[in-house]
C-alpha cells in the first residue's frame, strides 16, 4: 500500500514537473498539500488525472491508517 501511494505521489510530481511546476516531496504528504495540488489549474485533462490520483492517495491514506490502528 505504501509503495503504491509513493508511486502515485511520484506520478503527480512528474506531471507537475513536466508543466514547469516544482513540488517539494513534503507537499504531497499532507491533506493540505493534496488540496493545494487540486487547486492548481494546468489543463482540463491533466486536472482530471491529478484529481483521480489525489483521490486514490487519500483512499490509500485511510487504508494505511486503518491497518496501522489494528496492529
């Protein structure tokens, strides 16, 4: 789960880098940072892809939190 989440964060970082926007790795670690990424307007299709990636990261965050709470 953690590896998948990291891969999704890297994909978002690569998308932004391709459009000349540099993100710090920490910016994708918090809910606030993920919301800021969603507010950045690039292109309609890119925005949709980023929205889907952020939703997947948020879902993985919830799953990881639940798994850690069960230990």
